[in-house]
C-alpha cells in the first residue's frame, strides 16, 4: 500500500504544478496548446497521488511490488519525456522556419539594394 505521506506529497506537488501552469497561461507566458501536455501530466499525477488504490493497481500491473510510489515517479518521468519530445519537434520546426525567413530577408535586402542602385 502506498504510504499516506507519499500520497499527500504527490497531491501537493501535483496541485503546485497545476497552479503554476494555470498562472503561466493566465499571464500569457505559456500558450494553451503547449500547456495541454503539462495539464494532462498534472491531472494524471494528481489522480494517481490521491487515489492510492489506483496507484497500487497500476504498480501491480507494472510488476512493481516493493514500492508502489515508484510507478508515480515513472509516470511523471514518462510525461516529462513526452513534453520534451513535443518541444523538440516545435523547436525544430521553428528553426527551419527561421532559416527560411532569413533567406527571404536576404533576398529582399538584395533586391532593395539593387533598386536603390538603379535609382541613382
């Protein structure tokens, strides 16, 4: 059985995470589409922390018999990896778009210099 102090700590940590995410959304420092994964992570962690029998059941399914809260940390780590992978794809896309924009800007500057040179 999951120890009560561990469950309480998990609930508090999950609520802190959700509060921070909501505050970042409210202050427009985090967009909703990127916050979705963090919100799902917080909710899943909150449910598993608060519902101790569910955590013990998942631990049994995963074959963890010694310390069921280890599954809570594994689930949290899994979600963090998913969030990092999502952000890596977003950053890669933005880097590609940035290169295209730099090339277009260089072409426009060259055209502007050419037109300025012809106008003399």
